[in-house]
């Protein structure tokens, strides 16, 4: 077992730093195995520290460093006067007044496979300092509430590293002996050390100018390896779109004269918002019609926007401590979601976001790793870059937007930027700005930040024909979560509409009001455990359309007949509820079939009402084809599992495949007609209309592929070999791989041979095979790990193969023999010593073990115990394993 047991950090123990750093001057002599870093810090006591900043001992975090020398105010600091541990440097007796501290360290970037701090990627130096990577570069008070002004000088071999980048603006450069050169950078804005960045390598640059709303010129640069430069155009346009949107929506202009993005192959995250120098995973920069799908194009624009928006919500204003991570991430996810919605299909963007939340984050909320949006403790902060902090955090911000309205939210955000610019603050500070700008009280609403779990809303509607009124009773509760057995009522915005028998919206007037609400959707403030709302002047019994737009991240329970669900699916003008009604109708049908499959029953008629709804959807004329495709998509196996007390992956898969096949049989002509109507190969178009047509076409192809007829098989192969967009090729290949198509292996080989030199495309090839639902997939995944193209040290490849199998292939990962569990544990243990962060994220596939049958529970626990008992276990993996077993 790991010795000693890792120590938890608690929010309640937060105290301001005893010392502050005003300026940081960094000097890097870059070398692959022996980089020398000289850090000159201007340090002073913090007058706001507990006890007035007393104590007299300066603690600096540091890991995997060789300390070469220390100087205080120009004089050497001897080894007998400091204390060094594997995680920190302690300097007792430092002066009371401001002082200069010089620290010289050495490190080995080549050996840094964890990809935190300074490391090498394809022969390129790059950094990742969030959350606590800067301590692997030099000794420093590595916490976000220590903000300083940085200058950075980089020295390297000119031939191997002609491009030298860091934060801010370049202010000087020159040549040295032996073919070396240097560049000095200055960042005029205070920042925490987690926003520090450097890049050095042989890179090509795409450069454009941008004029801000006030007319100021900003230079935009995207750096990539030379052979990838032709794939950077979409990223550049996405950046311009994001800058303009932030100016128009929030009044925020970019504040430096230079904005840089660098695409890196080896990267644990999607991207990083380092001030002025964003470092990106290549997955979220590189795109060309023949190498990237429509989803890739959308994700690139969204992530480019996300990191750019961080310039104000994360950089100019940052988080006081890591418990406040959602201050920057939840707010910025909300901002990037709204940006993406403005660029594509707003209904589809919202539904995609909710789909992910309900399948992944709700599962997180109901499992052993459940935590509030603002966590109370952590062992390894990297484990809290979670769906709860990001996606649920975004929903909390969205609820504030819903409660205050767009204008009120803008007033609050303006005050937030004005009041806290240049500061490290808390989630409470953000909410306080919303309150002060709008004269409202959000005290109860703050529970969304401090209480874990998914609240459940129970609605009961009773119509009284005599009084022409509807009594709507709303009851809320939130199940216990680890460390929080009892929950206080939340403040929940419940968006409601009422539909008459003809499908038209009815006026919304609550009892006691003089006139109906001016809008067709009313936001009710649910604040008690039980509340009653009475709507009056209703000419007929209405159908309630509740939780419109998914106005709160809750589970909604309301008694509705299948006929009412079909009615909402046909008439509800709220795009989310219309889709959700169809999903609930299909989910109910699937849940009725699952027990039959579990006992081997063969007589399973398709429910006529479900067929009727799908027939209407496939026959309708829809302006938003992407939305139509979503309406025609059955609930995922993961989502169906959330409605079961004990998940049966095999029965769920069998039931869903059977329904999908029956729909294909019954609606074959309709699917083929719609496929042909939308079949076009516009390789040069990535607008919402064209992408919607492709999405609908490929949804139809997936249904037709279930027929396993010669005609359907030939159709998929024809699309695979004849298309010019990666969207259509991947969609066709997926249909082929998940069928008994005789061209299956030939198509896989053709695809690989064409794209074997494109790492991101090879990742798609891995994922398609890893997510195949046919028997034998685990053996294929094992073989692919030994494939020459697979790089175990590249997070993208690990996620594309091992991650895709364990997180997106429930029927094979959860095979009864437990082989999938053992396979995952084997590779988590192997990755634990290479890249603990990625290992811990993979292990989360085993954490919901309590949701399965007894035998699967036993097998999953066995592997969690094996991982937990591994020698030299990292803090990252230890925390996930032990919390899962507790």
C-alpha cells in the first residue's frame, strides 16, 4: 500500500497566504534532459494574512526538482538554513520587509510523462501548470491567490527550437554563441502561476489581424507543426467569431496586442487558457473537411471560444482557491454554450448539453464520488475537473440567468468585471454581484454551490372544471450523498407552459394576479419542500409542459400517459420538452422490454404509439434537420440504465437494438427517402443547415444499417468509399463495423492505410472499433493496443481506445465474466506510473459499481481493490479508488 496515506485538503481550513509575490523573473536554459531554471521573486508579507502575516517561515511548493542554489537579497542561502522535502522547500527566518529571492533549479522535461509542468511533446517544449504544475518548474507558493507580474526569458538551440513563446508580449531577443538564441517576454497583467506557459519548437504560424470594437489592432497567431498548418483555418475563424461575440454580448475586449494558440499532440486536457498563450490539444485546433467531422468542427469552435472567454472569466478574475474552480469553469462553460448555440442549432446545442448532464453528471451525483459544485475537500485537485464542477456549474450559472433575465444577468456580470478585475475571488463573490446589481436575495440559491446531489421534483396537477383552474403541487427532495445525509430545499427555477386540447398555448395567470403573464412560459420559484401554484381562467383541461428548456438540473417526476407524451411530442413549442417527451415515451417502451430480454422472451411487439410518433417525425418537414435527427434518435443505453434500480447492460442493449431494428423495418421506405433527400457531399460547407442535413442523413443510414440486407450494406459501403467529408466516411464506417457487412475488414484497412500518418484520424479508427457492440470487441481492443500506431503515452490515443471501450461500450465493457473490468484495471495500474491524471480519469468507469447486479458489483470491486492495493499508487488514482470503495 502507498505510504503514507495522502492527506485531504479542506475548504474550511483555507487561510490567506502569509507571503505574496509581486514580480517573477524567469530565465530558462532549455535542454531536453537538463533544463536550468532561474527564478527571481520579489516577496513580501501579506498584511491580510491570519495574524498579520507573522510566522517568519516561507513555504514554497516543489516536486521532481533538483535545487542548485538559493540567494536572498543577493546573498547565498546555505543548506543548513532551509528544509527540503519531496513536496516543498521551507525557508525559516525570512525578513519582515520585502525581499528578493533567487532560486535555481534543474529538471528533466524528457522524463516528464505525466505532462504536468515542463515536458516534451514530439520534440517540442511545452507546459501545463493548471492546477499544480508550476511547482514542477520551480519552487513557488503554488496557489491561485498569489498573483504576480511575470517576465520570462527563454534560451534554446535556434536550429531545433526556432520559435520561443511565453505569456504577454515579446520585448527583446538576440543571438548567443554555439547556435543558441533567446527571447524575452513580458506579461503586464498580474496572474497566478497556474496561468504561466512556455512553448519552444519548430513550428509554423498562421497569422491574421483583428480589429476590436474600439478599433484597436490585435495580432492573432496559431502555431502548429508545419504539416498541420493547413488545418488551422477553422480555428482562426472560430477565434475571430468568439472575440466578436464576447464584445457584443458582454462588452469584453481582448486586452493584449497579441493572442497566441499552440497545437500540441501530448496534452491531458482539451486546452489551457494561459494568459495570451493558449496551449491546445491538437484535437481542438486541427480541422480539414477530409480529416475532421462536423462534430469536430463544432467542438473546435466551442473550445476555442471557451479558452478565449477565460481571458476575463478566469484570467483577469481568477479563483481564490481550487475549491472555487467552478467560479471560472462553470461560468465559462455557460458562456461557451451560449456562443455555440448562436453559431449552430440552439435546440440541438441545448439538448446535447443536457444529454451529457443527465447521463454522465447525474450518475456522478448519485455515486461515491458525488461532490458539490464547490467541493469541501480533495486529495488531488486534478480529480475535481469533473462534470459537476464544469457542466453542473454551468447549469447553476444558467439558472441565475433564468431568474434574473438576460438584462439582469448582464448587469450582474458588468458589476463582477468592474468590482473584481485583477483579483482572486470566490463563487460567493460572483453571486453577490448578481444580487447587488439587481436588488435580489440569492441566499437560498447558494445551496446549489454547497449541496451535492441531483434534486428531484415531483409534480401533481389537478384541473377543476368548475373554477376553470389548475392546481400544480410541486414537491422537492434531494437524496443523501457522501458526507451530506440531509439536504435543505434548493431555490429551483421551474419553467412551465400549458397547452390546450388543440395544442395551442394557454394564458398563464396565477391566482391573485390581475392579468395573465405576458409570455407563454412562466418561471416559478420553487423554494419550499412543497408548494402549490394555482393557474386560473383556463377554458379547458391543459397538458402541463414542465421544466421547459431544462430550466434546472433536476430529475422531474410527473404522471403522464403515453398519449400525453405523444401529444407533447407533436405540439409542444418548447424545443427541449418536445424532444424530452419523445425520449420518455421511448424509454418507457425500452424499460418494458428489458425484463423480457433478461428472461429470453421472444415475443416483443413494437408499441404502436411509439411507431406512430416516429412515423410522424420521419415524415415531417423540418427546417432544423439537426433537431429532427435528435428527435429520431433513441435514448442511449446509458440513459436507459439510469432509470433502472439494477442496470442490466446486456438486456438494455438487446432491447434497444431490437426497437431500432423494428423501426427500421417498419419505416424503411421513409428512412431511405429522407436519406436520399439529404444526401449531398458539400465538402466546403460547415454551416448549420448543411451540417444538419448530414446529421439527419447519417441518422437514417444508422437505422437502415440495422436491416443487414445486401442493399443496406452496399449503401453504407458506397457512402464510405464515395464521400469526401470525414463526417460521412466515419458515419458509414461505424455502420459497417457494427454489422456483418462482408466489406468490414477491407473498409477498416482502407481507412487506416489512407490516414495512418494523421494521428487524430487514427484515433477515430481506434474509437470506432473500441465502441463496436458485436462480440469479440475486447479481443480486438487488446490487439489494437499492440498496434504500431498506438502510443500509450499519448492521452488522445488512450482516450480513443481504452477510454472509448470502458465508457462508451456498456454491453462489452460490462460483460458478465468481468474481463472488461480486469482489462481496464490492468491499464490503470500501468498508467499510474506514467500519467496518473489520465489513469484516475479512466478508473471512474468502475466507480458506479453499486448500480449493477451482485456479481458485477463483486467483480468491479475486486478490480478497484486491486488498483487501490498497488504499490506506489499516485494520489490521483488513490483518491478515486478509495472513495469508490468507501
